[in-house]
């Protein structure tokens, strides 16, 4: 184990090295070797997975072990800013999930992107994304976390806009980047406030500057130095950063626009990587959170879970439905954190990661078979690919919480919330809607009459990735055990079965049995996209008004001033002809004018 602990930096920098090797190879050979590119990327991630599993076994021993290794990066007077790694049980879990899911998605991507252009560029972006996420997970302090937080944003922008030649894809990537800027700015403001208090009042030692290992000390000192409202406002900036990154209401719109990315990228973003960075940040700063902030997390998590599930029930675009599902499920993870149950939130995240990755990879196969991801264009896929239908059912049963890993995570969450009836009701309502929309999609696309234009997909790498992902969806159900099967558990199962029958009848009659007003709200995504479009138009109007003011008022005033100055200078230059007699005449004339003015003023004074 010492070998893995001593070489932990290899996990972070190996993806970056592979990224540079692929770039160099493309320049030297002038052509791309697709097999070698995919092989190097997979070997890099497999090495990271082996290290991650070994390190996870190392830190989860009966007596918890923390690996921390940092070096000085910047030295300003007595202040040292450090970079390095911090590996504890939390970061070890996130690291294993990142490497495992990334590896399977990279294997799947080889078959999915096999005949597409810019193959090497795609895998360069995947390696860069892994580098950024690994650096974020292993960050020992807030400074390094923010650096890699921004790199994750850049990498996701590149991946989402991979097909940038399409105008709508390019526009969606820009929207994703701009919305994330809002959360990134809030996070940076929170870090600046923390740094200010740390340097000005707390007189911390250089090696303790904003380190996660010192958060307990920082919490006590900061509370004693500030008013409770000021403390909560500063911490709220961190929450905003986490809410935006994890696509919580009302910031979930960027995740919907991110669906323009290649489907394997969607699986990567929605599973255990980018959107889970917000969860990771909240867990890291959890010792700082007050009861008021935990209530905010709980409330917003429940709102997101219910509203996004409600929107998903009527969506006919498979990727959009899964995107809203991701925001909804992340809302349940925030709910667990708000209920002060970090282990349940982490277990829920782990199981959801594999489940959502499986469903997105199934969507990749569906799009290649039918050349569409709209449920109205697809039916009878079970007759074309029986195994794909089974994979979707397994993912659906897990997402709904009826079987496999999803059953375990949902029952744990229900047991945590069983003492609060209103929270319990909202979780069960979300569970009903989740089961409804995921099985409604199944009945719409896999059952019914087969269509003639379908084509058979026979890519071994894609099939291998799907089969392996299925194993990791089923396996956690045996790894984590629910303490007991009680009436609440049976109620949840009954609600799930009812939702499946409702989805079946809804698919048969091609109608969702809810009031027309609610259906319209769900179908139109609560008009939130319209709100974002209005804000965009408002900013365009402000830009137009400011541009008019700048062009015709400010610039016009400057131009008039220039012209007046130029006119006066022309007159003065003509007066200066180098003739002494002329200058004497000007002087006499000026003196005469001055004398006349003085005499006029004198006589006016005498009259008065």
C-alpha cells in the first residue's frame, strides 16, 4: 500500500500526460491512430482505477487514515499557498466512482465515435476532463479546489460543444458556460471572504491557509469574529456555487442544454463527475454549515426533486427526460445532506451514478439504432435488441428504487426522513413520478410495433461497457443492506408498482392522466426556458441601449469636443503669422477692448 500512497500524484497527472502524448502524436505523424488513442486513454484510466481501489482499501481501515501531501506554490510575505493532495474516505469513494465510470464510458466511446470526425480531439478532452476532476477531488484546500473547479468547467464546455460546427450545439455550450459562470463567481467570492478573515483576523500559520483539515478550527474562529447573518451570507456563496454546478432549481437549465453533447459525454457529466462536484463541495465544507444553511439545502433539494421530476413526466426527448431526472435525483442527495445524513447522500450518489450512466449509454444505442431520441419516432425496439430492453429495465428498476442498488439507497433515505411526514410525502411523490417517467419511456420505445428503418448495432466495445455497467447497477444492492423491511418500505414498493401500471396505461392511450393545466406546465418545463430566454433578450436590450449611449452620447460628446478644439486651434494658427506688426496690432486691439469693458463697467457703477 505504501507504493500507491507514495505515488498518489500519478493518478492526477497521468491523464494530463496522455492528453499531451496524443496531441504530440497528432502533430508528429500528421494522422490519428484511433486504436492507440483509445488504448492509451483506457490504460491511463485503468491505472487510476487500480490506484483508487488500493487507496480506498488503505484509508477505510478500522482506524481512518488520511493521506495529505502538499508543496508550496506561492509565497507572499508570510503567506504560503499550497497545492497537493488530500485523500480520505470521501475523496477515495469519489475517485473510485470517477475512474470506474470514466473507464467504461471511454470503452463505450471507442465504438460510439468510431466513424466520427476528430476522434483524437474527443479523447484529448476526455483525458483533460479526468485530470481536472481528479485534481478537484484530491484538493487539500479551497484554493486548489477552485482552480480545478474552473478547469472542470472548461473541460465540460469543450466536451458539450464538441460538435461545435452545428450552430445550436455551439450556442448551447456557451449557455452552459455562462450559467456556470454565475455559480463560479459566487464560489470565488466566498473564498475571497474566507481568505480575508483568515489573513486579517485569524493569523493562521502559512501551512493552514484555507485547508480542509482545519475547517473545524476555522468554523469556531469565524463564528466568533462575525455576526450570524454575516456568517450565513458568506457560506451561502459556497452553496450557490454548489447549487449551480449540481443543476439545482432554478439553475438546472444548463444541464438540459448540455444534452447537445455526444451521448457518452452526457453519461459522463450526469453520473459521477461534473454535476456531483457540487455535492462534493458541500460535503467538504459540511463542518462550517449552520442549522439555517442546512435548512436551505434541505428545502432547495426537495423543491428541485419534486419540480424536476414533475417536468420529466411529460418529456418525449429521452436525453431531456434523463437530464431532468438527474437534477431531481441530485435534489434527493441534497435532501439527505440537509437531514444531516452524509453517508446516505454518498451511497445514493454512488448508486445513482451507475444507474444514470447505464441509462445514458442505453440511449446512445437507441439513437444509433433508430437515428432519433424522440419517443414519438421510436417503438418496438425490444424486437430489435432484446438485451438493450433488459438493460433499460434494470436501470429503470434501480432508478425507481424498486430493486437492485436503487432500492437500498431510496429506503435509506426514507428511513432518515421517516420522522418528518411532509418531507416523507415529497420524497414518495418524487419516487412515484420517477418510476412513472422512466417506465413510460420504456413502454413508448421498446414496446409496440417494430419499424423497418432500424439498423442493428454490433459494436463489441459498446456491448461490453453496457454489460459491465449493468453489473455495477445490480451489485450495490447486495453490498449495502437496509436495516429492516418495514411498512414504509412496503408503502414505497406499492407506490412504485402503481406508477409502473400508470405508465403502462399512459403509454397505451398516449395520454398522461393529469389536469390540462398541470400537463401544460410540465410540457413547457414550468416556462423556465422562456424565463431564461427573456433574461437573454433583456441583456441584449441593455447591450443595445448601452451601445447607443456609448456611440451617440459619449462618443458623440468626444467627437464634438475634438471638432471644437480643432476649430479653435485652426483660428489660433491663422492668427500666428510671424509678423511683428500684426502681433502689435492684435495687442493694441485687445487692450482697446479691455479698456472699453472697464469704462462700461465704471459708468454702470456711477449710475447705480
